[in-house]
C-alpha cells in the first residue's frame, strides 16, 4: 500500500484574478503534517508540491497522481486557490497563467477543467481517494479579507464516486476566506489552518482510537471554522456508508492532547469562555498531567482563538455601524449595500449581527419616528367645517334652538361642546417598514437566545459539579429574563402594526 499526495497552491495570478498569498503557505503546512512520520506518515518522495504551476504542469501531475495505482493505495489531492466557472457553468481550477478576456470571460485553455480531473480520478484503480478543495465560487473581493472566486457548482456531481471523500472549505454559493490580516499569524486560510491543527495536535481524533479518519478531520475543522466565521459552511461528501479512510495517526497518549480536549469541552460549555470554576478544574488536570503553566496557556489560547476571532469581528462590525450612523441615518441604498458587503467580508450571518443592529439602530428608529410625529403635530390645523349633525369632527358648536310662537320659553343653555376622540394616527409606509425591520431583528435575536438557552439547559442537565451548575443556572435565568423582555417588545410591535 502506497500513500501518495499532490499538494497544489496558487497564490500568483494574471491581472483580473486577485492574488492569494496564503495559498502557498497552506501547501507548506499540509506538507509538514503529512510528512511527519508520527502523524501522516507519507514518505517525502511520495509528496509532490506545486506552487504557482503552469496549466500543463498541473494537469500532468494530476494525471500522474491517479494513474498506475493499486486498489488499496491512498491518494490525496489538495488544492488551494481560485475556482472559476466559464460562461456555460463548467468548473475550472485556476493556475498561475489563468486569465480572463476583455469581456471578463474565462480563457479556458489557461485553467484546469474539473471534467478532466473527474476523468483521472474515475479511471484510477485506487479506492481510497481524498480530494480537498480549499476554494470557493463566490467571486467577490473584500478589503482586509481575501475571498476566492465565483460559481454555483454541484461538487458531488462533478467529483463524487465510490471510495472517495471530498472536503470543501464552503458550499458552492458561499464565501471561502483566506487569511485575514491580524487574525492568523501563520497566514493560512481559515479552513486549512484547522485541518492542520486537527492533525498536528491530535484534536481531530474524535473517537480517541489513535487514528484520524477523513470524516473526523473535516468534522473538527468545520466546527472550528463555524466558531471563527459562521457564514462559512465547510462541506463533506463522504464515501459509501461504513467505508472509512484513515489519513493520519494521533498522539493518543499525549498529556497535552488530553488537556486540549478538556479545554475544548469546557470552552464549548461556556460559549467560548472558561468559567471560573472550570479554570479551577483545569488547574487540577494540568498538575495531574505535569503540564507547565506556559504550555497550558498556549493550549488554552489556541482553543479559544476562533471564539476570540468571532468576538473581534462582532466588535469591528458594531464600531463601524456606530460610526456610520453618526454620518448618515437612515442609510441610502448604496450604504445598505456596502454594509451587507462588509458583513460578508467579516464572515458574519444575519443572525450574528441581529443583536448589534437592535442595540445600535433601535434608538435611532424611535427618535426618527418621534421626530416625524412631532412634525405632524406642529403642522397648522385646518378649521373644522360646521355641520348640521355631529360627525367625525374634533369639536363643533351645537346651534341654539329656535323658538316657536305659543310654546314655553326654554331655559337658556350655554353652547355645548361635543368632543370625540380622534382615531389613532395610521403608520406611514416608512414607519411601518422600520417597525417590520425592527421586528425581524428582534425575532432573529430571540431565535439566537432561544438556541443558546437550549444549549445551557442541556449543559445543566449533564453537569455534575455543583459550582458549575450554579453558574449555568444563573446564565439560564438571565437568558429567560432577556427572552421575556423581547417577547414584550414584539407584542407591542404587533399591536402597532395592526392599527
């Protein structure tokens, strides 16, 4: 049985395609863990690395990877770079010389067609094939975050098959992010970073059997990506049920790995934070496994980093939104569009920013509505017309009765005023739209808090430590109170919309 890998990273491109500096670094990181005899166990001679290749060179090496193989050979193809579609929707992998014509269409001979890749892997006798595509097909470039190219592609249709596992950094309609400045010191793409971390630390050995299967590795990387960039959804297209492809060993008995798993479990229970009493428990584990304070701190920082990335992104979004509303509010259509793109750049879903939008925009919406109402009230009132019968008037004088000869003189009555309550003012289309936006933001926030409450209740149900249960109970009560407040505000909005 042979273990053979082809690692391709394309960072440099012709004008029209944005450079991806992290792609060649992704390849170096993958090579390091695969070649480690205690981990991937791939022989150096069986790992081919291509950095910024020409099209023909890339096609030749792909052909060589899959040809003349035995049934039990393990073949790994890894690609980090741009994915591009032509005008007919066919998928291509970009090379160093890939370019577009003056009309923005792909020059097909400059890229590697996925159809050709499909033929190579289908004709191979190997039934243990792993294809990792750290690329996406969304075609947008965001400042500060490198985003890979465009398309809507059914990857399983293109690359699916028996004895084959396909791992992708995102779905065919989502952004797949490269390294963000200041967020990843290694300069790796988000997905590859956690693939490497899962192998290198052994954290991807979910079942603890000492081996890391492809599915375990993807599960680990996907969960970490979702913590750092919720808008990304890494996908796994598995081999047939019951068919397992093992990619690497894990350092099963390493005390650092045991400690890391304890920290990971604690961080998940604490929603990205290590609770006070949890830290006390971890101190005991650190002493038991003879791990230094410095080593423990490094492990904790690594585990908590995706949560911190997520918090930094939320903070950046809130700061930008707060500054923007001081310049212009309500936003113009152009500004709304730019705001949505900025949200995508940060890898945040609508649900992630719902609470921020409610916190920053709600007071402004209320003030805007109050200003509009005040303006209506200060407009000069039109004089009411005198009518012979009471109608929808705010105030009118009742005429003095006419005397008829021979009838008793009635008592003189002072003029009476009939006052009727004006109908509640109807909402203007603008007010209604803003109320509905506010309603949607609150509903999104309510869904998030309901989900969080569910997780807290599950953690409370399985927790055995009294101190930790006390902390969880307090968090549950806080979330229940916040949900009750949200429900009250949503009821008030419903009533306003029904008037």
